[in-house]
């Protein structure tokens, strides 16, 4: 019997660790990570590297601040990077989750021992604190004492002078819950309950108005944390508190299907929506479902780039407007959380469209975020033109995406296979082995996908078993899909974006084969039809580049574009243009496998006439740059080590370097400064030219030789592009001198905006 429909039966409601049954039908559940083992392929390699890195990290160093702030002697020196900032401690929650996930995915006892050790240490810290609180960020005790008194000072990423303490605690809760559910460590639930009781004691002192004020600061998924405590314990006080952690300003409009996302920080919103998804399961309240459903549709359909990620410089923009938002795109944490939200929605309604998105994001963002040689991960900056993946360092970064990254690569087996009462779903073509213990059934998936288009499922049964096997028929499969059982073709009426369902009594030795040919295609920007990216099947391609000057454009009529791209012989998923690209032809290769060089994903397509006009504008700009070069006294490449040394750079403790659009920058935070020497002409008037890209309000002074020449408010600078600010220098400050000292100083605690370049130039004579 052949079926092409999704079953309406639901699966058992409560797992062994859950005390509360969902109030809604759960139509499909994923198999436990304990039941899935990866076979050789890029995902297993990613998991192997990640597992090694987890063992390279020292728990005592991650626990340094937990012990210190509990009045205990630290056993290891604190790591640097973000772990030395006021968000310190956030990595430990991720680490606990990652070790638990890796243990469940591989059975590694070494990782289980790390879980056990961290739990023991956290309990000691909690008992030393004496009130259930356990934390690793500075001013933790003071912050929550102030909240209890009603003293609430909330900014986007700051609560009472501390960098996102509730977000930080959410990571701790998540790690504890993973240790409990995946490793059966009851101590984890004990720690979580006591921490939850501490938070209840804080929040119960706050009025509704005070709660809303507090929630203006990023809080991660702390609502999910308390909801999960209710799910795992059955104690309703946790649910009551979780429902109070409801940020009305954002969630109410979403419940009414209003897209209020433009201008909002992406990863501040996604975790709180995940919390709403959990609350929908536990309460059945329709508003929670409306929030989760509308948010997912809006983000995926109107705010998502070709790699499955969203946001530029961590913020949502206007819907369907992405062509001019190709800076530091697609923060990895955002996609980590969007995949978590996708799993909730799929469980309620196992529609293949959710895994069309999931597959895109998994290959082209999550797998792509890891260096396949070192295991290090990327924060953001994937899609600029051109881009370069900037990987974290092993022991001195600890970004938010380092934390979510060590979880991402520990759990690739979690969504390959799903089940309901009658069916076994195959949603991802990742080589793996599934043990369906309930049915006495083993499925071994052998495939070289995506380098081959064939998948084989080999069945082993304790005894013959009737099950509906549902193979996802990908939306990208425009050349069709063929399915066979034991060498005989299966007839079906399913279409791309659905499932091919085969129901039969399976026995040991049965083999299911599926062939899904992949074709080369392109996808245009919704707001710029001639800016395109290329795919082969679900795999996003990119063009590796030697230098920024190699950035290609494609010269073709739209309907002839694909005629000039051909496969590279013997290299699956590699293609080469033939007379299509300028300044030279390019190779297209999988984005997830490109990690050493500059590259571009998006490319602009011009007709011959349009390109001729574009070249004329390029020539005019080149002439302007040459004229500027002739007038330049000094060019400070800020953010680079040697130029900063050469210019004798000095800075406050809160001045940092980074990269955006593959361009280095330096900033200064919380009223800090940086300064350096610049050459000038001793005989002619000189101007200072500073290059900025403003993303938030910054107010700061610029001083030359101790005299203020300007106060800059970045609200007056264009925010979506680089801008040069020309500032005249009083000739008195340069006359007879070969150098001056330039200082950038935050005003009244404000940051100094990211400076991308600084020149001194001879003032242009006016006629």
C-alpha cells in the first residue's frame, strides 16, 4: 500500500524525564540522540573536531568566576575574550549542553565525566552562595538585590550595569536541563530548581510594569527556562513565572501578525519566541502559537538570506530588503535558534517545508560556520561582497557564537529521523544509523550526499514490522525523485516539497533507494533582480577570490546566464564560468567547504550595455581616489597590528578591534579612548578624513594635539554604508610640525563608533 499523505496520529505525549504532558497534539517527535549514530561524512568530521575541542577546554577555567564570586578559591585561570568581560560565565552553560549532546551523540564517557564534574562544581558554588543563586558574571549579587528593591536600569544589552545577566542565566539553565534529560543527572535538576526558586523570589517582588521595564534588556530564553522547569518537575510556580516573563512590546504585535522586526536585534527576539513555543505546548494558549507561527513565517520568508541566516550586523532590516544589507550578515546564534524554533513547529505540523528551510540552514550556515581543519567557528560576516570567514581562537574569543557553535556541531543527529505512531520520517540525507527501539527496527542510511544524488536505506528488524516510511521530497528537486524497494520502482503522486510515503511490512535485508538529481540554479535578491547567488540542489555555492579586486561581475542576458556555467570534470558540485565573468572567469564551489580564502556568494549580473555604463562610473571613482592619494600625508590602517604600532597607538582598557565587510576597525567603549600619531604637512593646511559605519547612537570627541576639533553624533551619519567624514584641522596645530596626535574620546560614557580608516590630507585649494 502506497501513501502520499501525512499521518494525523500523534506520538506518546511524555518522555521519561517529563512530568507534564503537552496540552496540544504532538504530531511528530525526533528520535533521541542516543538512538542515532553518524557515519563518515562532513557532519561526522565536524562532530569529531568539536568533540576534541570540548576536551581541550578546561572546565576549571570556565568555572573561575563561578567559584570566585561564590567566595571559593578558583582552580583555574579565567579565559580571556568575552569570558573576561561582564558576560563571563555564559560559555559554561553552552559547554555543559555541548558535552551532554556529544555524549548522547557518541556515547563518549570522557564527555560524560566533564558533565559530572561541572555539575559537582556548580552545586558547590550554589551552596556557597546559600540562596540558590549560581552565576559567573560580575556584580551578579548586586544586580539582583537592586532588582528586588525596584531599582531597574534596563538598556538593550545591559541590566543595571551588567551585560545581559538573564541571557547568561538562560545558558546555565539550558546546560542543566540538557545534562538532566540527556545524561540522566538528577543533580542537574536539583541545581536548576534551586536557581529557579531564586529567580521566582526576585520576580515576585516586581510589578507588571517593573517586569516589562526589566524585559527591555536582552533576556535570552529565560521564559523557556522556567517553562522547562515546570515541564520537568510538574510544579506550577515555574509555569506561572514563565508566563510573567512575557515582553509585551515585542510579543503582543507578533501575536496580532504585525511585523515589527525591522530595527530589532535578531537574537534578542528568537529565544523569547522559542519560550512562547514551549508555553504553547504546556498551556495550549492560542496566542503563543500565533507568535511562534507568525514569527517563523516572517523571518524565513521575508528576512532570510540564501544561507538560511538572517540579520545584518545582528539586526533585522525592512522585509524583503536585503541587497544593501550585506555587511556583517547572519549571526550564527540566530540560525542556531531558528532551527530550534523550526523543530517545535514541525512537531505540531510535520510539513516538509520546515525541513526545506532546515536543510538550507544546516548545510549553508551551521556546517559552513566551522573550519573543517581546526574545528573553530565563525560569529558572523558570511555574505558580504567579498567576505571572509573569521574564525574564533581556541582560548581567547568565547563569543556568543562560540558557545552556540560548540552545541551546533555536537547534535547533527537530532533531526535526521522523526516518528509518529505509524510512520518513520527521513528528513535529512546524512549518512547515519537509527535504532528504533520501540519497533525493533534499525535503519542504516548510506549516501555520499550531496556529492552524489543517491541514498540507500538498509533495514534490519527483530521481526517483520509494518511501518510507513516517509522520505522527504525536497522542494529543490525540480528534476524529480525516484524511489525503489529491493530494486523495484515505487509509484507515487507526491510533488517536491512533500513526502513520498511507502507503507509495507519491512523485514531484514530490505533496501530502499532514492535518487534525487541536483541541478544548478540561481536565486535573485528579492529587491535587486540582478544580484544573484547560485545553488546546486540545496548547496549554496560561492566563488573563491585571491584579492578584493577580483570581485566578479557577470555579463549576460538574464535568459542566457546558465548557458555559460559548466561542471568541472571529476569535481562534484564545482562549476566554472566560460566567458561570463569579469575581470576573469570564476569557479563556483560549495560555500560550506570554503574557509581559507576570500569569496563571494552574491554576484551582480549586467547586460553588455549596462556594464559599459557601470564601468564609466567606476573610472570616475578611480580618478577621484588617485587624486586623493596624491594629497594624502598619512593613511592609518586602523585595527591592524603593525600600522597601529607604527603610529604609536594607545587606548583605554575597553578599546577593541574587529572586522566588518572584511575591513578591520577599532572602537572604544563606555567613555574610553584611543589615540595615535599622524603625519601632516608642516607648510600647508591639512584635513582629517575618518571612515565610519554607524549602527547605533555614539557621541564622541575628536581631538588633535589636545584641542577638540569636533564632536561627532553618529545619528547624523548614514547607517547602512561606509561614510567619510572630513574635518578641517586648524593650521595652528600643524604649522611647523611633521606629526600630530589624534584622539577619539567617548563623551559621558558613550562608545566611540567603529573607525575603519583615518587619513590626513593636504587641504584642496578652492578657486
